[in-house]
C-alpha cells in the first residue's frame, strides 16, 4: 500500500542557518517537540563562518516532511531549507571502525578494507582502525561483511549531502 | 556619551514608545529598575506575581495593536513568567519579555536564582536571545520588537545577565532591522488569489471561516466588506470573535466544540470554504477524518505557511497578511463582472436558516436559580455590547463567547490556545490601562479567579475600575461537565470546597463586592457595578450548579455529532 511506503520514506533535508549559540537546539528541539524522527544530524560551519550547514536524515509521510520543512523555515535563525531527496544529490558518511586484527583475521581485515576502499589509519599489534567513506548503504554493508565478533567500536558521522550539478544551496 | 546596559534597556523601551511596562523586581534586574526610577516616560505596573505581568502585557497587546512589554527577574521570576509566555505564544500575541539573568561569569555555576531561561522558554517563544555583550543590547531589543510584531506575531524573550546591565557603551538605537534569515511574506500570490476568487464565485454552498488572524491582522473591516459583498455566511472561531460583527445577519455564530449548530453544519456541508487566519484546530473541526468525509474545496489565507495543510488538505493556499490578501480579493472582485449564482445562494441560506431555527443557544431562566447564560446576556445588554471582555478558562469562557455578541475586534480577550486559567483578571488590567475610559469586564469562575486573585491588589494600586463578573457554580464547571458526560457522574476533585466569601474578600482588598443570588437581581447588580465608574466591583453570581455548555461536540468526534441539550445525552 502506498500509505505504508510513504510513512517510511527517507528524506535528506539540508539547511543553512546562522552559526549562533542555541541554533542547533532550536532545530533538535523542534524535532522532539513535534515528534518527528531524526535518523542522523550533522552540522558544522561553512566557508562563511557566520553560517552553519546542517544535514538531517529523517523519515515520514509526504505531509509530515512538508510540515518539517515548513517548521524549519519558521525558525528565525534558519536561512534556507532544501529537501535534497526531491532531486538528484550525492551523500556521504564517514565511519571509523576499530576491529580486532590478529592471526589470520589480520590479513582478511586488510583485504576487506581494500575491497571497500577503506583506509587503515591506526595500527597496533592487535587492532586496526579503518576509515571508510560512502553512502549509508555502503557503510552498512561493510559492517555486515566483516565478522561482527571482531568489531570493537564503530563511529559514524551521519551523512553530509549536496545537490548534483548546478543546484546550489547558498545564501 | 557612554550609557550603562540598564540605561540602554530603558532608552530602547522609550524609543519603542512603550507606555506601560508590567513587571516585578528582583536581584538580577536591579540596575534596570534603578534606571526606571530615574525617568517617567515608561510607566511601570507592579504586579503581584510574574505570571500576571505577562498576562497583563498580553491583554494590553490584544486590545491594542501594540506590543506588550514585561520585565521579570532571573530564576523564579522567569519560570513564573513561562505560563504567560506560552499563553501568548499559542494565540500569536506580540510581546517582548525582558528577563534578568545571573552575571555572565556565574552562568552555568548553579548560581542563586539561576535557570536556563532561554532553554526553558525556547519551545514557547517566537524567538529568544541571551545577550552576551553590552553593545548588543540595543540591536537585540530592536530585533525583539520587530520579530514580535511582524509575520505571525508572538512573544520574544531577551535574557540579560546582570553584569551586562552595569557595563557601559555608546548608545544608538537602530532605525531599521534586516535579518537575512527572517523575511515574512506580506503580499499574497496574485495567481492564487485569482484562483480563490474564481472558486468563491462558482460556489453553491459557500462558507467563510475567520479566525484570530483577522483580529491580529486588523483585517476585520476588509473581511466584513468581502463577506457582505459576496453575501456569504460567515463564522468566527473563538479567537476570531469580533472579527465579523456578531449581530449581523450573515454571521452564523462561533463554530467548533461549543459552536452554533448552524455554524458547524454550514462548515461541514459547504462546497467552498474560505479560511482566513484560522488553523482548523482540534477544538474547531473535531476529527479531521470526519471533516474530510464531505467533499469541499478549501481556500486558506494565512501568514504562516506551516498553518496551511497541517491538519486539513487545502486546495488553494495563499500565504500572506490576511488584510493585504483580503484587500486584493476585494479589488479583484470589483473588477470582474461575474457574481455567485444567486439562486443557489438563496437555497443555501434557506438551509442555514432552517438550522438556525433550532435555536441552539436557547435556555430557560426560571424564578429560582440564576442561569449563567442569563448573566452574560444581561452583561451584553447593560454594557451596550461595547465592553472589553476578558475571560478565564472553562464554562464561563464558553458562555461569554456564545452570549456576548462582539461587534468589534480586539474586544474579546481570552486564552484560546493554551487555555490558561488565571488569565482573565491580569489581562483585564492590561486592557483597562490601554483603554482607561472604556468598560472592561472580566468574566470568570470561582476556580479560575483564584489562580491570580492576588492581582486585586494591583488593581487597587493602579485604580483599575474592572468589573469582575464571576459565575460561581462551586465546581470546576467544565471538568464537572465532562465527568458527568464521560465519567459516569463521578465528580473527582472538581468540587470547589472551602470557598472564600468573595464579596468580602474584594472588600478586604479595598474594592466593592456584591453577591447576587436571585435572577431578579442580576440586571440591577450589573447596572450598579457599571455605574461605579471609578471602582473595581467584584460581582459574585451564585449560578445554577448543574448547567452545562451546549451545543457540544465531544473531543475527537465529527463536527455534526452535536449534543444540543441535556435531552440528547
């Protein structure tokens, strides 16, 4: 049924907001107060230090996502809001995975990192830290592909997204 | 010349032409109070509880087209203000609230009277600021007033640490504000307005549904002109009362949970609905699913895009100031030859008049017990329909809304969205200060009035001749009504025991108190009260304890599922 699919529709919302104390909590407070989902949220200043760029991954029916973008626009510190998933865009997430790397698994882990175009950025006698960048799906499949018992820690950044081609979100 | 932060605060208020500042002093705002003391342009009204300061500023704002201003101290001063701020937020009332904060260096140290005021108020303000530099005070206060009054209005809070009010800098009040992140739309989209007008002209069963946006946008003249020109029926929400003259034939009354039969039926069965500055909230349309069960085209004018298609799908959205859009619509209507089909309109009016004949607001005033509706009806007569009426929350609020026929906007002052008991008396103080020579009545109940009854002292100090019209039924009436209907007559904690003798209590505060027990004495008591031009008169009407508010749509039910009287139960 369509409605069922709608409720699980994933959206990537990108916003430019004033880089001011409290702006992040206004955004996150809006999501919790109105019961909207946040799957991930990333934020950092842009090349113009007075502005921050935020990428929020959320899900909901079309009506809910419409409300989310309207409510975000209503926040006084929010300058621009775009639903990136409405058209072509790219998204990337960074993951750092610390794995146990001993014995024959040490070589296997190196091979897996190579296959997924990851980089080993920290090495000890018994562990690797693997850096991996890609879509959420790619990171998920890497985590699925290695032996779960060998994972010591995973740290994911949440995704950053940007529209393809001439589509520019700028103030 | 260098000014202290406190001097700058007061200078900013003077620049904004603030005549009344409602507040309560405390440690963190002492420098500001010291500066207040040294000038006489901004008059300070000392309330007895910070909640009342905000409600009074709110009543002042609602009854004028100005921004209400309040000043409170840090910690408990700010937390006491929160209910008032949330009340204003829910009804989109423009306020600027200045709160003191502990000194900058003490923030985060769990200092005496420290709370995270900006954090606590964040979800119930349009915007708030914590000032960190004395040089930001003037520009921030300028922004606060601008944000409060433009776009969809709302309360804006400015939190100022104590040390900053003592530091010095040069003062210059900015003439203009520009914020790249805040540009409210004013003018409506021409194409959409044209489309809307086309729909209205093709309608066979039209309805105009106008809310608080019409009052706040000072658009009631334009609304009235449009409704009359089109010849359509018009209903107002609780917040919109007075937006269209209630004594006009085209007015079908308030709609919603306690709305008129003809208004609710018309709203449900119309084929084209024009919603103006209203938001289809749960107390207005009941169940959205039931409302959607009848096909109709909906045009929605609102300044806030997020109010559009929030609960009800809209066919023609128009984002803009309601006054501007209605003005455009009127001009366009004059320029086109088409008119609505008069035959269909006559059939529709015939249907509406048939609904109207149910006379859903009828009640029987007997010899023994005073009916609360009768008191409000008499209040309307005695005041010539021209008073400012504030109310608290509950049954008396609904009776005031149903039986006082407001012909002008900004006369009906109540907490519609948040439903704050204790709002009425302090709000009436703000109204009376803004309109010193007008009749101001506070319709209240014996439960609500006790939530801010300490303000009788403020009324005495500032000689506010408010008439308190208390409908005393010795119950939390609306709670009792729901318990009667939905909880098998189990009146859990809704009986008001140990009530004071209110007329003597009023006298203890230095006012006039009158207790009324007989229906025959109602009108005389009201006349007596309103003839005392310089006294606050507290009228304690002992009313029928069993009276319920009808019509009634039960929560979550459809608009047409109305209980019209006790016989329907």
